[in-house]
């Protein structure tokens, strides 16, 4: 069980959003950390934390584009 389950935090987006390789995104309702999208395949995104360089695979519907 994760913190989002315990506190009933909804991490998925409410609407469709085009996410592409090279986009800067965040996951969930928090503003940080920021991730760069490395690859997209189906409903998953490979993202890299821009602060520490760690890679993650996350559901695409949790990614929110960061607009300057």
C-alpha cells in the first residue's frame, strides 16, 4: 500500500494531454520533481529525474507537462 492509497490521493490526470519525448513533466499533484521524457510506449513513459538523473517507468496518465 502506498501513501497515495492511504491518503486517497488521485495521481492520474483528469484530461488527455499529449506527452512527447523531450517534454519536461511532473507526476501527480506536486510541482517537483521534474522529469524529462526519454521514451513513450503505449500507456507508459520512461522518464529521467532532471535533478539526480534517476530513471523511472511511469503510467503516462500520471505525467503532467510543465509549461514555461
